[in-house]
C-alpha cells in the first residue's frame, strides 16, 4: 500500500487521474475566470478502499455513470452538490458527509473551488462480506445507506477522523499503516466503523450485538451447507442433518438466521459464484456457466439477485 500525490493545472490530466483512482468521468470547469484550476489529489489504496484528499481549486462539474462501489464525500471545507439516479439533490458540507450508492448515474453538479474533500471509495462486495461476517448470516435485501452522515460528532466524526489519520500515515510512507500486519486490521476497522456510523437496515443490530446464540440444529444445517454448497440440498435432507423436523428447522432458521433454510443455501451459492468470478480471467470463464454450476438456472433472476447482493453485475465482477 502506498500513497500518490498528484498535482496538475490541466483538466484532462485531472480527469484521467480520477478515472485511474476512482471512476470514469467527464469533468468541466464551471467558471475558469473566478478561480484558476489547480487540482491536488492525494490518494491511498487500502485493500478494498481508496481514500483521497481531493481539491480542484476552481468550481467544476462532473458526470459519472454507475459508480459500482459505495462512496463517501466528507468536505473539510466548501461544498459538493450531487444527484444520483432519480434521487434528490444531496449537499455535502463540513457538517454532513454524503454517501453514494453503487447503482444509478451520478452527477456532481458543483464541486466548489474552495472544497477540499475526504473522498472514499469502498468496494461493494467487500462491504457486503464484512456485513455478513458481523451479522453471522447473509444479509437479506440491499445494503442502502442514508444519504447523509453527521460528521460533527459521534460515530460519523470518529470515522472521518480515523480515515484521515490512516490516509495521512500511508501518504507519509513511514507509518504503521503501510505494514502488512497492520493494513488488514485497519481495513476491517474502517469497514466496521462505516457500518456502525451510517444509517442502514442492520445498523441497530450491529450496534447492539449479543443476542441469543443460534441453536445447535441451525448450526449443524449451516455448517453442512457451507461445507458442500454445490450439493442439491432439500429441506428434508437439511432437517435430517440438523436432527429436527422440517417445520422446526424452518421456524428456527427464520428466527435465528432471518431466512428459510433453502434461502440460506441460495445465499451461500451466490457467495461462491462471486468468489469464482472474482478469481477468474474473462477469457477463462462464462457467467452463465458459473451460475449454472452453482444451481442458478434462471439468468435474469440470478443477475438481479447478484447485483442486489454485490452492487455490480456478474459480468462486471468477471471483468474486474
């Protein structure tokens, strides 16, 4: 992991740097007479996160397609005015950061010339995987953050301060943040912290852990599925492995896992598809073949569920 300090007065060079570090984009200076364009981009990659201290000097507007990743902008000064998809306009200020979704075309209508922003890109699959590890089960439904995060106090302020400190240490090149024994725990801490600080459907559950542990029959069934997700499990077979009736297993899964046993099987298989596509080269694998191998016979439904789960299409994972 290393930091990159980039400086330019050329708009095309700045656009290319944002493309290389973050997302493909179109950039245009709104009023070149008001302030001279002078981009200052300090960026650090930390595993699934790209953390940047970014400013442009002049007012600019930018246009992106779908980001394909979660993104946080937390201005240290000035403002950023953003629209995404068909959603409402969101204004990021030194008091409130904005959180953007992987899906939906994104328009930065005005990035003020006096705006210096902490800009963090978070890989959607890594955040979903971290959420699952913290919950102890695959999350049902889409991870949707509230669009604004209070960064004047509490968890929001703590997370932004922590991210800036990590980035500063990595940019310096001689801090513990660059050591391999420290880098991964820092990544997990940043992912954990964001999931605790921002509003989303599982925030309260994460903030107040310690509920009752799963009963042994549920654990036996889950262990069997994770050991052989390719096996054509049925509810009857899982109940036999769990040593309870089908009805009792279904009731226990809904209570302790939040889904039915067969839904859990599908979620685990979806993880395996993602792992296989992430590891394969585009010319070595086919999305359809991989999905079929893991039991997904309906391409349309599979693609929709995959995108909901990982924030990108299966083909995008394979290309990445």
